[in-house]
């Protein structure tokens, strides 16, 4: 999976369109008010003096730069003076995406913001930050495992076919035993990422959105997205050779494992649904501001978009958040 997504010719190595013209949608591509709600949360934290006015606003994995741009635009709309004091940062390992992000944000804001790029979170040394990452953990490489006859089997790919063999990896065995995982996906690389994050910045809020739940499903959720078609990884008609590096591959995130890792690093952890979080961040307040300052048609269109973000049967409950405080 790591090679599929992140090798030099991997799926994410070059810019990919997201939305109608791409392989999948995200909350960012549905409504600018997704970023607006995050901006409103940042402003509230600053007003309550839980963050300083000169803190860093950091996005990890910004893709085109749309989400950070939406956050900046709403900060400018709601409290324009903050643009003079805040520092904006993107963590991006791929140069081609960095160039895309720099170009888009330059076109959007010219010299009105202070923007810095880093390849890794470990390069940042700042005292205070608000960090956000949309759908980052489901893009970490995972292992597929399942238990059969008291043996834990691990998936390997040979000749474009998925095969299972008894695992010899003691860390995988220990992890599955701790969380009672008998079938599904596990990712042990979260630990290094979280240790890196918590050791690089003294005080921060970290916000992440992803699909998944508190507890393991004990079933396979690994799937491929290609032109808005969802293909289960064990579909009998799947063509791995054709899809390899030419499509997105993902899985449901195990949030309790993430929660444990952050708490081991002396962080406070809040878990919630996307719907509840966006409402708490003030997305309805922002919609009411739009209603007072726009025509009825514009307000109606944005209301329909925001419904998609909040619907209990859709993205509202399917997506979860962690808000971490250190």
C-alpha cells in the first residue's frame, strides 16, 4: 500500500483531481463552509486565549491547497486582523504538490499571508499551533490480517494476487491481541507519526477528520476508489495490476488506537462525529451569516451542500473527528 500511494510514481506522487472530475469526494470538495467551520474554531480558541494571535496554522497533506485557502478566507472574513499575525504552514513531501499549493495560494492571497512549506512535521519548531489534516490516517499503509484456527494470518501480494500467510511479526500479534482484532486492517505506523508530532511542537491543537469508528469492525474495510466506483479489495473481479498506483486505496480508521497513542503522549483527546463537531465549531452560525448577506438562491444552494456534511445517514456520522490538545 505504501508503494501504491507514495512511491515516486505512486498515486499521490503527482496532483490528482478531487471531486466530480476525480476518483472520490472529500468534505473539502463539497462546501467551503467545511473550512469555514475550522476557521471559526481557530478564532474562538484565540479569542478565549487558548491560542496566541501569532500561532502557526498548519495543514498536513494539503493536496491542492483548497482547505487551507478556505480556512484563510473565513479568517479574513470573520477577523481580518489575524492574517497579519498568524503564520500559515503546509507539510508536503512531494515537490509537485508543493508547487501546486504555492501557486494556488499565491493566486488567492498574493502577499497577504505568510506561508511556509516543510516536508516533515519534525522540521517545525514552534511554541504554539493549530494543526489540521483531513483524511490523513486512512492513507497510511496498513496490514490486512485475520485469525484462522488460532493462527494470525497476514496478507502478502504475489503476482498481483493477495495471499495470506501466518505472520511472524510480534508487534502485529501483540496489537491484535490488545484490541481483540480477529479480522481487518491495522497500521502500526501511526505511532511514529504521533510521537513525531507531539515532540516537535510544545503546545497545539490537532484536528483530524476520517471515516471509521472507535472500535475495530473485525471485518475487512479496505477498498479502492476509481472514478467514483468503490471496489472492495477482495472483489473476485478485481484487476490489481491495472489499479495499482492508478487509483486510491483506503480503509476505516481505528480511532481508539489513535486515542491511546495521543494519551500516551500526555494529550487530551476529544472524539466526536463530523456532524456534531462542525455544529460545535459554528457551521450553522456561518450559514446564518450567509443568509443575512446573500440572496435566497445562494443561501439555498449552500444549505444543501452543508446538509451533505451533516446528514446522520451520510458523512455526518460516517466521518469522525479527533480534536487533540497538548
